């Protein structure tokens, strides 16, 4: 979603916004024909400035944050997972309300100041306006804080180009997904020997002449229902569901990842059953080349294995297991995906 890559301003807290509004107004001073006129013109200018700064700032947030509606697509569902679209829309609505109230309150105060000739009344109206304006800003304090946190989370989302064929790397934690992505793409995910190494969705790119592919490194997938997963695992499911043109599923026959082969193969079977239209390439990592007779591609522990897989993928020679869908080879499947209509 391009809107998430646009520049979103830093969201001030309610206290910071009030400080900005009232300091700006306090600097204003006007000269009049006499003492009453001077006081009236100064009050009018300060009320105008305070109201305008408050409403312009709040309206600016509303306009610059992206519009997101719930839909069956990658970014809306991912935003719903990490932010909450309902809460997000409520926060923007609250700011829009407060901005409108600031404008209305400003116009009411300006009218009262213009009509009165009482110096005391001028000051009372100005102070009353400041108090009520500050109250409105305080009412949306939780919404301002929420939107600043949402902005920080938006910045962490990877940019996914829906026009570029996408390969998703899947499998249990510590089977070597991050290592594979590091060797065959520009992505540089964290690699460490503990579960859930990859703390989010990382996007790399493979370029072969004029052709370009995206490779997406997902968090570790666990053999559980979607509703039981944590936010990181949900990101992986979303990537598989909405981004995948071809899937590379990694197995660790050494079981040093912490998951026995039976469990890994059950997860593979589950994903195969749930994504019947996705071409699948199954590879084994952390093992010297040893043919077990099931047709899976092997990645040796030493670096050469990764380079061989990268080379074989670029030639379209990676092998699919018996019964796998789609053409064998990462590039072959991705080239086929290029011609399919976009569903994201």
C-alpha cells in the first residue's frame, strides 16, 4: 500500500500540542487606537492564532495518515493485526472532531470579543476560550498517543510491490530461512540460534537482468490455528495468504531447529492443503547432500550449498517433491506468477 510509504508527521502529545498552541498565541501583540482597542485587537489575534494552530495541526494529522479500510488484502489485514483498524479509525475520527470543535469555539469567542466593550469581559472570554480549547486537546490525548505509536509501527512495515512476483520462505524457526534469504537476495535479516530469529517480515530482491523478484522472509510458523498465534506468527500467515506467487518451504532433517521431522512434515502437509494453488519448492537445510529418495533439494551446511541453491533457482532447476504443484524451480514458478492476474 503506497499510502503507508508517504511521509506521516510526528504526532505531538496533548501536552506538547497545547504548549505549541498557547506559546504561539502568547507572542502576539497588536496596537490599537486606544487601550480598549489595543486589548480587543490583541485578544482577537491571540484567539485566532490559538484556534487556527490547534485545528490545522489536528486536521493535518487526519489528512496525512493513510485511509485504511478492512479488506481481504495483505496491508489492511497486517495493519489490523499490529494496530487495529477500528481503533485507528476511531482515533482519526476523534482528532477530526476536536479540530472541528476548535474552529467552532474560536468563532464563538471572536464574536463575543467583537461585541463587548468591557475590558474585563474581553479577558474573560479569551481565558475561557483557552480553557475549553485545552480541554478538547486533553480529551484526544489517548488518540494522539495511539497515532504516534501507529506511525512508528507503519515505519517498520516493509514495502511490498504488488506488481513484482513474490516468493515466500516458510518453515519452522531456526531451519535456515534467514540464511537462505541472506545468500540469495539483498535482505539482511538477523541470524541467531534461538527461536523466532526473524522478528517480522523482511523483503529482499533478486535481480536477473531486466527481471526482478521479491523474496519475503517470514517469522517462524508454528503448527497451530491462526487464532492461537501471536502477532509475529500472524504476520507470517498473512504473508503466505496474500503475497505468495511461489513458496519455498524449508525442512531441517538434523532437527537441530528444535522440531522433529514428523512435526515439520505435518506443517508442510497442512500448508500444502491450505494453499493448493501456490507452486511449492521444498528444500532441506543443515545437511550434506544425501538423497533420501523424496526429490527435495538439499542445502549443505557449508556456504556452497546456499550458493548452489541460488544458482539452481536462477536456472529454474530446483526440484519439487512428488505431488507438488506448479513448475519446479523458483524462477520458473515466479515467471508463471508474473502472467497471472494480481489477487492482492
